[in-house]
C-alpha cells in the first residue's frame, strides 16, 4: 500500500466527518468542503492503486529496465500532480494524432 492510499483513507474519513458535521449544524459551506475533501481522497486512492499496479509490472519487467522503471515510479510518487498532467498532455497529443488520419 502506497503513501497515497494511506493519506487518501484519512482524507476520505475527514471529508465524510466534515460533511456530516455540516449537515448536523446546517452549515452548507462545511458540507461542500467535506464533500470536496472526500473526493480528493478518492482521487488520491485511485492514483495510489495505479501506482501499486505499476509497481507489480515493474517487478515483472526485464532486469535491464527495472532500475529505470523504478526511478519513474519514484518520481510519480513524489510528484503526483505533475505526473497526472504529463499523462493527460500525452493523451491529448496522441488523441489529436489519431484523429488526423
């Protein structure tokens, strides 16, 4: 289990608690912030699951590529938003290239 998934569990719990407190007190802002925190935790959990899955793939990769792949995973663990942005950018570029044919 990666750090992202551990932190995600805390964020989801905190978000649910804040949302419930907002419902109890009638504080709409507290409810919305709680929901946002909960969804942020869910997104971080999904990212952690992807990293965990990739970790398993790296272990099965040829020995020549494992070191480079581990460096990439370490970067992804340290900079999740940047990694997500890079992947989204690549997806847009590849999607655009696919449409040109």
